[in-house]
């Protein structure tokens, strides 16, 4: 276990992590999914949970979201223990979780609608984030009229619209085709830069993790533990294509693959 | 069934059968089957009589009240059974028995409980219609994607909002299918209830015409009843298709 939160930035609250995970264990009946996970998620950074499939990455993310109860241990967001979902966290779902009977506009504004915000106000906020994710002109479309990539953009806009500090993304691109996925990753990086939020990202793609992350947490196979923490040394000011050819990028991908290879049989 | 007219093949087959009916009727082979044209003429005269109008009103009233109860109770119980395992285990045996039981046999018992009047008919409609609505609602609720519920919870939905804005809407296609099947069963219920109680509404007219072998009026009555049932079922089916369209990506 390394703890590298000290080096993040010098903002007043930066010394504390946005999300702290303390000795989280999770058992499903006989199966031990997570064993004593301790992690800090630094504020304003994108941290990725990466590991072999079925290692409990999503379970850990849902525990942080307050959607799943841990068997033992504690999650703290801004120092406060998590007892359930809260407005300071927003979730992006693997299968998008859009309401098929609602338009893009209503879906994006739905988090605000649940908070009881008036229609005009929430629609103007939603319109802003629909534009941010590049869906202007699709406000009145229904989810079934959109491609997989566009549907997940709606999911992302919905999460941004509630203005949560922490965004939890559960394999958001896994149901998106390869070309759209690349474009989407580039857009995500731009939004991470712009929105200055804490992102926790779950993926099983090594390339994706290295491309978008400030910090990668490698989880071992079940019972899952933190096996390694890697901070990719990638120059993100470069163009997306340059990053994908960058030696640091390629070396990190290789390093992670060497670390994960023995889990694959 | 002419109300299905917008489906060309069905319309065509219907015309063939109407033709056969007319021919058999005209040939006078069976006195039970008068020519279709005679039935239609009788029907046209019948709907203008006060007897028929009064019977239709009382039948419609019993049906509407019974169906409204069945929809409210059916959806509520179905939601509870779909969401809570304990409720499901407590009620599923009864729902499954009643959905397939020959309920007509119960009507005499209901008569003892609720008297010889409209209440018995309403209860009969309710009992015929409610179980399929319960079962379909339950299935719909159980098929609501888990991630939609998690989405609601993670964005702070209250229990009320979770059901009103997400769960019920996501289960709407199945709920509507249940109501459509329930309507058809409810029509059966209202006629059987009135026939067995045998003193009011449509049942009384059926009794009257079949006893006096007034076949023109008997068939006219039957055709009107079928048409009404099909029309209602088609109306719900139309809504269902619209909803399915929006729910198509689940």
C-alpha cells in the first residue's frame, strides 16, 4: 500500500482526500469479494480502479456511492461517513440507466428534478451540460433514438448537472463501440480538466485507464485487495494522438499488463 | 371484430365468415342461426328500445366499478408482490389459484354473501379481472432494471418519487397488458354475474331472448357485447404499442 496523497496540490482542503476508504470488507454469503481495502482518492483527480473481471471493482464503487452496504469498514466523503447515497456524489452507470420514456432533456435534468428544482432553472442547467457533452440538438430525442455512445453522454451530462463533487463512473464506456469510445475518452479528459471534480473510474481496459487516469489502483483477484498503485507519467497537455504514442504511456500500459498477466489464465 | 378493420387480412376473413353466416341463415337449415342481415336489423331496432338502454347502462356501471376496483387493487398488490418477497410468498398461492380457477362456480356463493343485486355483479367482475392484473404487474415490477432503481436512489429519489417517477413507469408495458387481459375477463365476469344472478342488465336480456328463442335479438346482443370488448381491448393495445415504443430500449 502506498499513500501518495500528499503530493497533490496546495489548495486549502487538498491535504485531505475527497474520498477515504477505510478497511472495507464485503462478503456475499460465502464469497469474499473485498478484503480490507484502504484507499484515498485525492481531490480534483481522476483515480481508476483497475483489475481482472469479477474482482469487485464495481462493488467497491457502489459501496462508495452508498448503493451497497459494506460488511465492515467505512467510507468517508469530505471526512463524513457514508450511510447512503448523497448529493455530493453522482453515479454514471455501465448500462446508462436512462429512463426510456423520457427525453434527453428530462433525463439530464432528472437529478435536479428529484431535488425539487423548478423546471426553467433545471432545464437551463441541463441545456448547458447537454452542450458540454456535445449533444446540442438532441434535447427532445428519446434514448432509443440515440447510439450507445450518445446515450452514455446523456448519463454523463446527468451526473454533471447535479454539480456533485465526486463523480463515480462504472465502466462507462464498456457498452460503447471502439471508435466512439476513443472520442469519448478524449472528451472526458477535457471535462475532467474543465470541471475540476474528483473522479473515480472503474474499467477493465488497461489502455483506457492509463490514458485517462492521474492515478491507477490495481486490485487483485477475489478476495480483492489493493495490489499496486501507479501514477502514469503521461504529458496530458499533448494531443490525444501524441499521448497514445507517448513512451511513458506505452511503458505504463506494459507495466500494468505485466502485473495483471498472472491473473489471466 | 369489424373494429379490427384496419388489419386487412383479418377484415377479409371476417367478410368471408359473414358471407357464410348469411348463406346458412338464408338457407334456413338451423333455426338457431337467422341470417346476419336479419340480426343486424333486429340489433338496430333493439338499441333504440328503453329496455336495452337501461340494461346497457346498468351493465356498463357494474363493469366500470368492478374494473376500477380490479385495476387499483391489482396494481397495488402486484407492486407489493413484485417488490417484497414476504408479500409475494404470502399471496402468490392465492393469486395463482384464482387466476386459473373456474370462478363462475363461485358466483352462487357470492350471491349469498352480497345479495341478488348489482353488488354481486361488481364483485364478480372484480374477481374475474383482478388476478391477471396482479400477475402482470408483479412481472413488470420484477423486470424493472436494477440500474434504474439504483439511479433513482443515487440521485436522491424519495420512496414516493422512486415509485411514481421510475418503477411504475418502467413497468407500464406489463401493467397495461395485464389491464387489457383483465378487461376481457371482466366482460366475461359481468355477463356471467348477471346471467347467474339472472335478474338485471344484459344477463336478464340474454335470459329473455334465449328462452323465447328470439335468435335475431340474441345474436344482436352478442355481437354488441363482443364488439364492445374488442374495442376496449384494442384501445388498450393501442396505448400499449405507444408505450412499448418508448420502452423499447430496456
